[in-house]
């Protein structure tokens, strides 16, 4: 990582060999400033380390992802994933042991269905060694997003697809031949898998990284579309993460872990990998609840007499208050649960990460509060940071906006705003303002 305050760098190691990343050291190094990830270390003896990607045929040189954008609990440990926004990407054009010229390989990644778009191309896998599109079959990478390259695609996505260069493939014909493959939906954690014998067969699979097994969406011949060139493949052996082979970098995505193999894995090996991923416990409970200590999971209850059973939740990306009870659906309970994080703009304050949308935070925009993915910008950090004070009504806690300190998180007509006590906006009404900006921090509704 490299921090902004003095351009110092640090390597973040493991708590133990084969164990979890030392996230505490990562957080300490970046205290009071911001950091970007400059290198992603290959954990194998190959040392195929990924660094920030340079310019390519379709995109200018990329920038590094913010080091604190994607906190996640895995196996009871807080660690950080990699959250890619447009213009970010990583690559290694000089690798060892990666398939080339039609050799067999397999790959998987754990990603998220909640942070996707329809731009090209959130890829992980084998790519060209010169950051250019050098022709059909010169890539062999997992793609995950909502871009439908060959019509028809079924459902809304996001889909696990194969980027084989000059197309995102759901079958040998490019388009989906599987009407049941409507995408993963907004699963917070997704296992995405591609394997290819390099000659005449490839397969795509996906699974919920929190439970269950894998679903095969495609298993068949290599493609002959676009004039051919996919059978055999012509892989060049670079590794790309977050962009297309020619650095097409308009996509967004999340990356938690990934592996590329030499040779094609068996179906039994695929199943074993999925079982291992599930056993780790992505997105599990943090182990702390009901306080404003970073890492604690909470819900925020209104105190105004009209609404003492209502909680802040996200709905269609916007923050609202609604009644949550023990009989509410699991989705409603998850939407009303937040993870307290160290303030993105000021560690003395707090930020609120969505429990079921990893890397999405509660931020104000035009004074309305929304759940949005952290993009690493200074503006986002400020908009998503709130400073707790004693409740203005004398009850609970009030949360002042970091960049508008006279405005506090307030509910008004069941929507949630950053509001002042009196002002030109309707939601700044002085009526019941002190009650509306006072919240009770409770144990989380989500288990």
C-alpha cells in the first residue's frame, strides 16, 4: 500500500502462515490519511504479483484501488477486499506457469453481485502481454457483470461469463443457450469459475459463496463465432484483474480471492473449492453488536413518538425508515443492519457499511441519504462520515454530517436526510427536529 500523507509504503502480511491478512496493521498504517493498494501478492511460489495496470489499447493508465473501501468479516476476522471502480485495474505481463498457446487452465474468484455494472470489463484471468487486443482466443478470463455482449441473455444478471477476447461468452455461440441462467442476482458473495482445456471445451460455474454448491451454466465446445480463433485458444499468459485485455476499464467489481491453475481442474476439485469457500464464513457476524465501536453491527431506531418502531434501512438504494419487527423478512432485517466502521474521512467519527451490500456505505447526496459503493474519492469519504453526539432531544445519539456539521441524520416523511434545525429545505423544518435527529443504537436485526 501507499499512503497519501507522505507517500510511504507498507507490505501487509498475514497473521500466520496460510492465515488471514493483518488488517489491523493495514488500518493503523492508513490512520489519518488515505491509502491505495499498489501491489497484490501472489501467494504461490510463482510470485506472479499484480501491480497497477498501465495504459492499453482502450484505456489510459489505471489508478490503485482505495485500501479501505471494502472491509469484510471472514471467519470472524476483519479483512479488506479489493473494490474496483472505473479507471482501476491490476496486471502482470511477465508471469511464470500461466497457460499459453492453447494449454489447459482453470480459475475462480470470489466476487460480489452487489457491486457490478454493464461496462467492459471486470475480468480476472489470462490476458495479452502488451495491454492490447491481439485477437480472438488471446484471452481466457472470468468476467462478472451485467454486460450482455451476445444477445440473448436471460434475466438481469450479473452473469459469470468467459472473456475470450472480442466477446463475453455464455456458450460456444456467445449468447446464452441456458434460459435458467438469469444471473446470480444481488448475492453479497459469489463464487465465479471458468475452466478451459484450451482446445475444444470450456465450462462456466457459479455459486453462493456463503452456502450451497456450484451451478454449471455452460459446458461445451469452444466458440467459432467472430470468424473463429478460439479452438485452439491462443492465450499469452498475462494476468489481469479489474479490466479487459486491452485495459477497457469502465467496469466496477469486487475481488476477495482468486486462483488460477495450470491444467484443468476436475469437477470434484471445483466442488471441494466451493465447500472450502463456504466453510470460511464470508460476511459472517463481526462478533460485536449494539455499540458505535468500529466493527460493531447495529440498527438505528427512531425516537420520535410517531415512529419508535422504525429503523433506518436501505430500499432501492435510498435510506428510509420503516417498521422492523421480529416477524419481518430476512431481507428487511438485513437492510436495517449496518456495520460501524472507522470514519472514512475522520477516524474520530464513524461510517456505516451495509451488512448485505459489502463496500456500500450510508452517504448523503444533495442532502438525501443513500446506500452507495465507496469509490475512494475525498467527496465520498466526507459524505459518508458522521460524528456522534448526545441526542439533541436528550435521548439516544445524534449524528452530525462531517462536511456539513450543522446538519444531522434526520428522518422526514419516512425518508432520511442530512438536515439542519430550520432552513430553506422542507426537511429542515424545525418541527420535531430534535426528536427526528435522535436515534437509539440497538443490537442488529440481522442475525
